[in-house]
């Protein structure tokens, strides 16, 4: 079915257009259809409804239930630039109609992976504590006396809980440190993991054998609050846990309890409630390295979101599948429990 007035609806809130689209990518996008630009707030229902009959693509977090999809006969693509898959889309209907639902999630994997490595090093070598001691004028110990509980990442057993976009970006950063890399990811076949040069293990084994463990999993219906006190208790004393993907997979109080007791060191970039409440105990918990959900969102990657979306739209309009963004897979997307960013 052909269309004479193809429309691309831009509804990227809370992403600013200038942040995600370079001038070059704006021009590329405008060559693919008539762009309806809207930003600063979610697109109003009247605007969306007016353009559904001619829409070939929606770029943003727009709700697309069955009734809206029925009024969008030419729709080919929905691109979430928050980098989530939200429960506001009828994914089954999109799958049935070959409407590609994609996310810019992969653009964040490299910066988050680098931050994860940095936070692991900071925890293992007590970098933040040492900096604070000097600023207080309290660096009373030097050399071996101040490093009694520091350790190298080199030669240690590294664990990854989850091996999606982020895990795959982290692996090449970890290989110079260790050949002993364990992965637990129930959504990836063990043969695929072995082909990546890692050892698939079960969840309990991941915690009991890892000296440095990265929690990289998205929150799903199966794993909400799955990681609890017995997992942290099974780790060797002084092990490092880096929580840098989604806080919903852990019992957060159990993580803080293990750090407060001195059993583990926790490096944390994500929290159950954000912004972090002023009186939250995490601010007072020892043996922690804290960062306020800042691992991925750096200027160098911002326009990469728009570039990926336009690249994939060019492919889709040629009758090819998207290759740069992450695709919503019907078998797994319903299990995700993503929350919109504020």
C-alpha cells in the first residue's frame, strides 16, 4: 500500500531534539518523509491522532495501543529514544504487522562499560577513600600500610550477571585483567556464551566464585529483587559488586547490609528511587563507591541516538531489517519492567 504524504512524527520527550539529532541527521531524516517536530513535552493526543493515517515512523515514547495502531496503516517503525521498551505499545500487533519497534539502548553500552570498570577499580583499590583522606588531612598511613585490603583485578575471577549490550561492551575491557570470566544470563544459550569466550554458570555459582561481580541485567518479571542476602553472603570477604544497570534486580537493603558489615564492597550507579532521597541510608553506608546514575549519559554519545535511528529507518524504508538499534523481540519484551526516565 503506497502513501503520497509519508509523515515522521518526532515525539522524543524528555530527550531534547538538539541533543539527539545532529544537523546532518536532521537533513537525512527529512529526506525520508515530512517530519512533524515536537519537543518540550509529550506530544498531545490531538497532534498524534491527526498524523496517524500518514505516519510511517514515530520517534519517541508515544503510547501505541491497538486502537492507535489500527489508525496507522502505513506505520513501519517506532523508535524509543529513552532507550527503553515501555509497556505502552501493543508489541504483538506490531510484530504481526511487521512494525519494527527499536530502542537506542546500544549507544549507552560503551560509556557504561567504561564506568563499570572505573568503579570496580575504585572499589578494589579504595581510590575514593584515599582521596577523601587526603582532603581531610588524614592520610596517616602510606604505602603498604594503607593498602592492606586493596587488591588487583588482574588474575581475579570476574562475574557478569547479564550479557546483553552492556555485558558485551564490558567483556573486551575485562580481558586484559583476567581469562576467568563467568556469566549468568538465562536468556542466552550456554553454547553462545562459550563462543564468546566466557564460562556459563548458574546464579549461585556466579556469586560464590566471583571476586568482582558486575550486575548488568535489565529488570524483568523473573528477576525483580532476585539478588538477595544469601547471594552476597556467599561471596568471599572483600569482593566487589558493581551495580550499574538496573537497581530493581537486587534487594537493595541486602546489598547495603553486606557492605555495611564489611563483607563486600559495593559500587553503585543506580537506585530503587531516583533522585536518591536525602535521608537514604546509602549516603551513610561504608564500603561503597557512589555515582548518581551518570554512567552512560555523556555528551559524546548523545547524537549517536539520532544517527542510529536514522540509519535504521533508511534500511527499513528499503525493505530491510534494522541493524543498529536494539529490536523489541516478542519473546522477551513482555517480560521487561522498564521505567520511563524523568
